[in-house]
C-alpha cells in the first residue's frame, strides 16, 4: 500500500500582501474584493494555495502584523463575508487560502491589552508579559526591540513594564498562560471551520521564550506548545502549517517538521538570506553577494531535510527585497535572470513560494528621502543605525537594497495610471517602471516571465521527480553556476543555472550529466548537459534523462 503524499508537496504557494495587491474601490489600499477579482490570474499560474498576509482588524502600525481582533477583518480590506467569499471562490478554482497567524504578540489596541493595561486585577492582565521596574525604576532588562528602542514599555496605569519584542504597538502575548493558549487554539479552530487551508505562523519560534533568562528564540517551551497546538487544532484536518523562524538551523529544523513530531509541516528558514548580511549592521550595510555561501545553505538544507521534514523554497517575501534586484539583474537581463532564479529554486525539493509581482520580475524601488518609506522597521531603526555610525545616506542606500518597502510597492498590473492597481492615490508610491514592467505586457510577450513560472509550476504538478526526486548538489565551489540533479526511479533531472551576466564555460560534473528531454530553459533549449557547456548570461536549463 502506498500512502498518498500530502497535497502541498506538489503545490506551489503564492504570497499575497493585501495592501498592495489590488484595490477594488479606489481608496488606494488593496482589499479582499480586489484579490477575488484576480483569482483568474492565480488560477492561470497554476498555484495550489495562497499565503495571505494578515487581513485582520489592525491599526496597521506593522501592516497587519499587529492584530486588534483575530475574528474580524480590517474594514479597509473588506468584511468577513468578503473573506468567506474569497475562501469559497478560491476553493472552486482549486486554490487553498492559508492565513497568517500572528500570535507571538497582538496589537496594543486589542481589547485584551486594553483591559490588561488598565488594571493589574483584570484577568486579561495575565495574557501579556509584565515585569516590575528595575530598582532604579528603569526597564527590567536591556533587551532591545526588533524595530528599535527598548523592548520594555512603561505602563503608568499598572506601574509595570510590558514586553513588546517588536515594537510598543505589538505587546507580547503570555504563552505561559493556559487561558491564552486556549483562546488562540479556539480562534484557530474557528478559522479552520470557515474553510481555510492552513496557517503560516508568524515568528512562531518566539512563543516558547524564557524572558527572565533572556532566551527569546527557540525557548524551552517552544516544542511543547507546538505539540499542544497540533493536538488541539489539527485533528484530522487536511491542512498546511508553515512556521516562520529566523533562528531555526539545519540541526533544529527536524524538531519542527519531522515526521513523528506532530508540530508543523514545514518552516520558513532564513539562513540563505541572513548569511549574506553584515555581522554588525545586518541588512543595513549590504555586502557583495557570495554565491558559494548561498549554495552551501541551499544545498545544506536540501540534505538536512532529505529523509525527514520538508523544505520551503523562497528567495523573497514581504520582509525582503525583490529577488531580481537582489540576486538577479534588474537591468539588461531582467527577464532572463528572473526566469533563471525561478528555475534554480523551483526545481529543488520542497514547496516553492512566489511573492506577488515576482512572476513578472518586479524590481526594487529607489527612494531618495526617508519620508518616502512607509515601513515601521526602516523608520524605527534609522536612528539606532545612525547612532551606531551608519551615515543617513548609507542607511537610505541600504534600505533601497534590502528594506522591506521594496516588496511592498503595488503590484503592476498595467502600464496605465497607478499601474492599474488603484483608481485612487496608492498608499505608497508605485514603481515608475510599471510603464514597461506589468502583468499585461508580460502576458502578451511570447517569452514573458509569467509563462516561465506557469511551466515550472506545472512541472512540479506533473513530474514526480520534481516533487519527490532525491536531491544531489554539484560543483559547490563554482562561483557563478548552481548545478544539481534530482533522481527518481532510474531517471535523472539535471538543473544548471548560470547566476551571472557573463558567458561561462562550465564542465558538467559527471554525476549530474544527462541527455533527453529539455523541461525548462531560459535561453535556447538543450537536449543534453554533459562535457563542457558554454552557458549564456543567466542561462538556466533543466534536462530529464537517464541516470538514476
Ligand atoms: C514577521 C513578519 C513581519 C513582522 C514581524 C512581526 O517577521 O513577517 O512582517 O513585522 O514578524 O510580526
Ligand atoms: Ca481598497
């Protein structure tokens, strides 16, 4: 008897960041009816599910990652009825809706926090993390918030500090409290019962923290809580859970998504991203891209989860720059490099994620003034970085390379006004390159980026070697080329991608060479990859043949 592989193992996910996806009513803000209107675009790509960034009620200090009511939709995004309609209309097209679960913290405007911060005697007080002041009246520890300043925030009414590990607008929920955990699981079940296909769990590796020991990431109770959550919410539901973790390593990943763990299906890990960051100034002081280190991470993760667990595959999301600008060439070779990066990633083993606009090769935006940025992180860390010796110019240059607003400019649907995103003034500037980079034009081009993504997504659905073949990395030290093979039932799929703007003579390693059918290519098709190949700039090719 063979057990059927879970649906998400040959599906491709598509992330929607609702504020910038599509605006249906001209208020300049993307919304749920706008998403519904674009379901044909998603169905045409062939995606299996949407990861929908938060649409819950929120004051939007961190663009919805600060939720004030977990069972309500932000009015600017629509209503619960719109949400139900999105779930059912997506389902009719074979697309599941995976919601974002942001439960490390709530908004400071959540009714729990209002009650909690009004009185120590309110039962809600226990739902958050409070500490008395240090003997000198200052914060209980010097832990810093991710978005700048102390993580401890003084609350006069109760005479205590509360923890806001990200910002004062995002008070940490107290996972040590069983009533809190019960309330979260009930809320999750309420959404599952509405028909969603799963949850992407925001910074989930923080929930087991031991605040007094100063252990935040992957704290002592993390896995107990994830197992409890699984028991209380999963039952026999056929859903997908993905945990976001900025600290998970190849060693700890199996604890989250190992077969017998009963925790999560996969994790979003960031080792391949953060490895490229400056050790001191992180992403604000960009460094030259190191492909060998990049491969060491990607290949290493493929190997670490080869037998147990499952990889998520992504190069960007709403917290990261546009991938064609970061890793590709957003000038002369924009189209080909966008396809090359996609090929390199999508033919690995795991579940690939496409971030809105990636399928047309959208690029970073270039701002020259701080007031053009909208992101709490960028605005919040400016002063700290200046104080740490980064100049204002350097900081803005860094934000233009790595800042979160790059991925948050509106999706470019047309060459027309506001890129067809909205009939009103968008909440953040539209990239002026929408005149040439937009969905309409890409779709009309015979060799557009969309067509390439459609093909890659279809390959995963129809070739088991793509979804389940064993991965074997090759030429790890080559500074320009990513090369690997997949193996299944005596077949071999060789994937070779030149991640550079140079023509590269590449000696195909024997263990991945093959000849047969060209499944995907960004330049001319090839029916064999063996011996010495002269790879064109940003050429990627995948050949399926014999070789086991
Ligand atoms: C995650 C989200 C990010 C958010 C943060 C705090 O990293 O992806 O957008 O700011 O968590 O919720
Ligand atoms: Ca709107």
